[in-house]
């Protein structure tokens, strides 16, 4: 399953649209047919010498405070907490919640966070806070210093919400500032979490409403509409129209991409093109993830080995629609037999010729992959030192290459081949495990389908040496086993202020 990316900053976009809820002071007389859509986004950045492999935090409350009246307006449906894996958001987004916001002027936005979980690789030359030794992957449950609640009352506030006029906010979450030297979390630190208002439409590129994953609960063909439920129990109504595209549906499910491909029980991803006046989401793209009977998981390869003639991947687990069976933020030992199928999940994006992902020899540390879990092979294994929850092991018969997200400084550009070279930061990518970490040189190939964000124009010509960029795209070892690697860029995002 190919997860399309949002091209904002290293961001997670929360879209709070449609539906009716209010908290912590109730406002029970809200008109469900009035109000407008409000969105929120988030980004990340870790400390020097540390590769943040996983950082999850729960958003437990989000509400707007009106300039007049007594009722704060909640942006979380049913006040249900939302778990956010920030480290997977350098160049993608997730649509998280819906709530109808009545027309009014609002003076502030208040957010409450809880339960941070942190997994790091210590690539520095010393132990960190006597907790994480050198060259060790450590899973931690950091404390939140000061307050877990943030209130934003300066620019862009106050804001005026008008009926049927969507309004969005971008919340930048900079882990380099938020995570302290003792590995605690300080949300209130200067430039730790900042907010800005999103433009009503991006100057170029796709809509910035984001993406949502869920299991199809019902399909109404007469209304061109279906409902999905996310892993965290949130339900969305999704509309389709003649502009909606259908991606990655296997021929065994449907021969031609159309609304008839969508059936109850499937896990799908919806790229949200817009939000309707009734609060439903209009799908730009509906992508097939899996059948209800198949268990899949996505993760980053952090180690490769060979056992009994089979390749074994160590995956850091990031995502699965199957709740409760796989330890997100934990390790999985995945056996890849020679009979396993390897493929590139590129959807409608055309991968340049000469790049291979067909056998275990094409696997590479740093790749993001989605794998099927062979029924009956999933088991708990002995816990790896400094890891909790315990690791799991299973066998896969299918490995799909997904876009990896890599941040680095441009060291060279080649306009004749539309390629660039980046030296990676240890913060988001390191060939693990190793001592004396050095930047990895990666060749980035762009194509006519590559999009650019955070630049003055949607163009390769805007990229220059010493620019800091985040690249979202498929990572190949080319030729097999060689260094540097090649990444085919779906998105190149400029970081003009060197925040990410």
C-alpha cells in the first residue's frame, strides 16, 4: 500500500471538520448544519547525535476558546485521544478528526498531550543521561516537563470562523527543541511547538487536507459514499465523485478502478481532496491497503542478517491496521524466504529504469517496507535488551517498498539529470548499528512527477547546495549492495529556516 504524502513541513495534519462536539465546557446548542472546517498540523526534529526512530504522543484534548460566550469548542470528536507517531511525518500527513466549529471569533487554541513514547539510536560518542549507551537502540517513556497543555493566543489568533469557509492551522512540532538533553519532553520550550494558519489553498501541488486510513464499515452506492473507521475508533463518511481515483486495487478485487472496488471489510487509505458542507470527506484518491483477512505491517529496516539461507530483516514497527497484535515502536524479526515476492508500491508514480527491488539482495537499511504476515507464524520472541514491549517474529511472503523519508543537506546538484546528492542528518536516518556515525551520501533522482514544497516555486531549479531538504521517496541500493544509494523523490521539501 502506497501512502501518499502531504507536502507541508515535516508534518502531521489534523483536520477537524464537520460533526459536533465541545469541551471542556459544553456548548450543547451547536447547529450541526452551521459552522466550518478547522485543520491542524504538526512537525518534528530531534537533538544532535541522536537518531529518533520513533516518537509517539497522544493528543488528549484540543479546543478553541471563543471571544464571547462561555462554551469552548472541542476539535476531537467524542473527546477521544489521538495517538500520533511524529517521526513518520517528515513528508506525510494524516487526517485525524472531525468537529464542526460554529461561526465566531476565537481567541485561542488549547492542546493537551500525554503518554510520550520515544525510541532512539544513540549515534553520539557518549551515553545519554546515563540511560542510553553508545550505539544502542533504546526505548524510553519520557516525562513531560512543566505542563502538558499548550495554549496559543498570539498570531494567528484571534481568528474569525465564517460559515462554510474552512480554516486550517499548522502545528510545528520540533523534536530537536522538545526533547531535552536528559531525554525528557518539554512542550513549552521556545520554538518547540509553534502554530500558523494554513492558506485556504496551496500555491501549487496537491490539496493539503491530508490522508486517513481505516476499515470500510459500510458502502452506499446510491449516494457514492462509504464510511471508514480508523484504528483508533474514529469514523468518517467519505464521498467520491468523477474526479476520485482508485489506486493499488489488485485485479482479484476489481478489474478497473472505480467505486465498485470499495467493499466492506477492506482497509483503505483516503487522500482527502476537500470537506463537504455536511462534514463528509471528498476523496481525491482511494488506495487499497489490504483485505480484512490479511495482516500487514509497515516499518523501517534497521538491520539485515542471514539465517538458514533466509534473509532476516529487523524492522522498527510504525503502522498496521491490526490493533493489539504488533508492538508499535518495537522490533520485529521478519524472515524473508527466497520464495517471497518483492515489489515497489509506487502507485501511479513511474520509477526510472535501472532500479531494482525484486530479491532479498535489494533490501537496504533505511528502507521503509510493508510486509504481509504469514498466518500462524507471528510469535513473541525474547525481549531485546532495553526494549519493551517485547519483540515479535514472523515470516512474510510479500515485501513492498514504500517511500522512505530522509532529511539532509544538499552537497551537489545536476540539472542535466535532475538529480542531487544529500548528506543525511543522523537525526532521521543512520545506517544502524555502527560507531563513529558519519553522514550517508544519497543520490536523489527527481522526475516530472516529483513535487516540491517549501520553495518559491515547484521546480528543481530552486534547489541549491547547502539547502536543507526532506526527501520522500523510494530508496534503492543501486547497483545491488552499493553505496551511495539512490532515492527516487516523490516529494522534495525545502527547509529554508533549517527547522524540520
